C-alpha cells in the first residue's frame, strides 16, 4: 500500500530513470555547461516563454530562497500567507540563508488577495524603521489545497507591480494546479504577470530537483548575478546534467501533465468516495488538485494511520481533527478504494447511513 501522506513519498517515473541512465553514459562539462542543461533550459523556455531565465536546483527550499533573494535588498521583506511553506515549513531557511524577512498575512483558505495584503503594504512601504515589502509570494497549489486562477494571479501581479513590487509563485505543485484548471503552466505564471517561480519537479515524478525561474524584466534584473548567487548560497550542483536530464524528461513533452492528471484524478476519486456523514466534512475546495483535507472523528484517525500513512493537519477543539490525504502520479484506483473501504468500516454502518 502506497502512502497518502505526501507526494514526496512517491518514487520517480520510469522515464526519469531512463533519462538519468542516458545522462550517465559519458563525461560532460560540469556546473551546467553541458548539452543536457541546454536542453532543459530550452524546454523551460518553450513552456514559459523565450524571456525565461532559469537555474536548476536540488529542492524547493533552494528554489524559493534563490527566487526571492535575487530580487530583494537586505532591507526588503516578502509578503506571504501565514501558513505559506516559506513561513512554516522551511525551518527558517529563508531567514538564515538569505536574511529574508517574511511578513505573514492571515488567510481563511491559504490564499492571498489584494484586499488582504493592501493594508500591510500601505502601512509598511516608506516607513524607514520597517522591512520594505518588495515581493508578494503565493503558493499554487496553496497550503490548504486551494488554487489560484490565472485571473486571481494577474490581479495580485498587477497590484504588486503598481507598488514597485514583484510577484513570486511557490509552484511545488504547479503542475497539479495547471492540470486541475486545464491551462498551461505559463497561463498561471509568466502570462499572468508573475515575476519569479519556484518550479516543482520532486513532487510530480522526478527523483529530485526543482528550479528557480524569472520572467521578463525580473529575468533581466537577476540574469547577470544568478550563477554567482547560486554558488554563494551553496545551491550550485557540479554534475548538473543529472538534474537537467530529469527536467528534459518532464518538460520536453507532457510527462509533467500526465503525472499531475493521474494524481488529481485519484484525489477526486477519494473525495467523491468519502461517506457523506455528520462526522466527515471537507475543508474548503475539494478534489481540485491532488490534496484532500477533511474533518474526521478523532477516534478513528489513529487506527486508520496504523494502516495508511497520512497526516493529521490540524487538531480540532471538538470531536474531529483535520486530516490531509495526498495522491501521487503512481496512486492507483485500487489503492484509493482500499482506503475508502477502511474509512467506511472505521465509521461504522450506522454513521455511514446517517447523512446531514
């Protein structure tokens, strides 16, 4: 039984393994001066636009730090949702490695809006004793499984630009967001006015590897110094061909979309199959990407977790906690159905039959 705890738990797609094998056959120059990296960068430009500048990295934390620090002065700050990955799940790495100050904003569903961030921007900009908001950072998919549409993203980008700021997207699950909405990767980023993107690969079928991307004017700003900043931040891989080969396999064609669609479909199957009872309730939007958040009775969570690995996301004050299930590119219908059967059995026949 595969895990439902995180798409990080999934293995690598066979096509990625094959690409790594091919990249291992001969010697090539190091630090990105190789044909595999050239191909990977060309593939990313084909996906996001000819004015894309990219650096291939080991993981998402590195991509977030490099994207942000390349655009910020020491006195600048980044506005993000309070539950954003850069604020809660990177062990203070943005602060420690790059001195980045995160300015957290309360949200109900993990998503920022212009209305939510405007008071902080208006209060802090120009106040010489405060960190100056320079970047707005959003996650798509957001931390509660919610999505930003191209229109929502553009609204934030337009506002940021009107204030002399940049918009960054943490796209660890950007492929899932694009697949869920039936749009291109560019539609959610470069075409919507996004300036910088942390592009995920690890969660969507790669063995390891994410990338820092900048678009348009932001790309011109960082292009000259991104290599040195990458090296100075301990993020530059010497045998970069092994990162690049995976990006070639993923983004030269539509493997990224194939993997994301499968993960999303399995999350929808899980959401659609959950019993409709007074003891089970969804959190916000459901089944849009590859994460499902739901309230479950506390007494059945631990027994279920002994058989199926998934996380308790938030402890509740009452009889239920919020749990998170994550599906992956290799999750199957049978595996989802086994989990659903176990949930129904744990609830018991009477509760399953009782609907609110």
